[in-house]
């Protein structure tokens, strides 16, 4: 989920967004959302706990941090809410809010909900959580069991950014995308590294994985990264599908030797997926069963 990814010339993107948005009926409502502290009727939407489960114990690894999302509330000792309508550097269409209407615990899942509603000049509200300064790691295995939405204009992401930006601004200090997908390619996920010089001379190296059947919204999958010195490996359901080393970044330096933190978010629109269209049904839900972090045994 790069800070600046696959940019289009701004006037072209603006034309696309204007054209598409003119074809979508937005919810006529006041420019506000339910505050975090206010009581309201919880969304009762749930999902089947199907798909790949994963296992808690990993050969050669020790569990050092986890959130199983089995409490009544999101654990704010582990997660921060990001509140902004900056568009993620990608011209995204949502406003990220701190609200139980957009991020909550239901049936032992973290639910991130993107709703079609006007707020502060944006057409959608959603949520983006990060673990910065509460859980930061250098190296490890990261397992995230999630079920993510599809359809045009939907952009779920599980990813990591540098905590201290030791080597400079994005993407000089790196970015690790554990899993991203764009809803127009419902069976495809992407694992990517971002690095190199500041935009527009930034670089990335990644690989797609296409499900053998079905799409990403049909069942849970376990998305994993094993991050070691000079090597990062990507897995889905414990199937290895990509490996990156400093050779893949050469001649640019390998910045992945510093602390990174986790980010979970559901974006709408943006340079990569494009805006929603008439086929996109809202609200959209991203379900996360657990986040587990392991340290390699010595």
C-alpha cells in the first residue's frame, strides 16, 4: 500500500474520478459520522469462519506478539487509529475515521467496514489501524488470517512501514506489502517491496498470486511474510510464492534492517484500483481473525 503507487497524471485521474462518481448514487446525509464514544446499533453483519486456519505453533519460530481479536473492543494498547482524508498519497476516496461504525470486534473478528457516505469532502468512510510505537519489529514471521472484499474500486491491504524512517522518506526507508488486492482482480493478491529514490524515481519489486479457484472474499486465507536479514519470503496458506533478496533491489540499497510496524486498512478508489462503479455494492467488509508475530529460534 505504497505512499505513492502507480501514479497517473493528476488531471487524467481527476477526469476518471469525476466521470465515475457522476455515475454512482451517493448517500444524501449530513456531513458527520457516529463518534467513537456514542452508543449506536452495531452492524450485525457476520461471516462464516471458513477457509485455511493456520496453526499457532510454528517449527523454528516462537510466538512473541498476537492479537486474536477475542475481546469486546479493539485493543488500543496494540493499535492506533489513523484519522485523515489525505488519500494515502494515492488519491483514494475514503476518509479514515475513529468510529465503531467503521472498525469494531464482532464474533472474534476485527471488522473494518467501508461505507458509502459523505464526510469532509470524501464519498466514503473507512478505517486504518497501525501498531506504530506499540508493536514494532525488525525481522520475524508475520501471520494474518483475513477475508477481504472484492469488486471494482476496493483496495484492502495488510502491510508494514518503517517506524523511524532511518534511510529517508518514502520509499527510501522501505515498505513491505504483505498482501494487497484490487477488487477488479478478485482472485489475485500481490506481495511487494517498495524502495529506491523518492517519487517519481521510486522502485518496487513484487509478485502476484492467483487463487486456483474462487475469489478472496469467499473464505479466509493466512497471509504471511518471513523476514530475515537479506531475505523476505511471502506465503499464502503456507504456500511459498515469492522470495526477495538484495539482488532484486540492486543497484539500490536494501533498507529492510530497521524497525517496521503493521498496518491494516480498507481503501476505496485511488490510482491503482480506480473508483467504484455501478457494480460495487456497499458497505464493504474486511474481516481479520488474528495477527501473529514470531521470532526465529536461535
